[in-house]
């Protein structure tokens, strides 16, 4: 019996879909993010250091007492929140 011819199937090629590039602003962070983040870290660190060095005797710091440590960590935490926007 003779062998039948083998049909070749066309290979499937998907249609080209036009993809719109994203705006450049979605890939980069604002210019304010890095300086603000660093400033918040340094303000928090400086607040805690000044509180420990002064012993809490400064007029503003004596009002808050030991909550000054929380204030310093709040600045540092805000720096971490701003850091999430950095790309």
C-alpha cells in the first residue's frame, strides 16, 4: 500500500498587539522623595540624640517627657513610609 502524503500545518503566529508604553513618570519617583526620606530619618535620629544628650531639660522636650523617643521614632517611621514611594 502506498504511503499517504503528510500535510504540513501552518504554524500559528499570533497577531501583533500594539502595546502603549507607560509614561516615564510611572517608572520614576518624584524628585522630592529621596531628600524628604533622608530628612525625616535625620530629624528623627537628631531628635532622639538631643533628647538623650540634654536629659530632657530643653523647654520643648521637657513638656513631652519620655514620649520624645516615640516622636523620634515617628519621624523615622514617616521616613520609611516615604521610602515606599522611591523607585
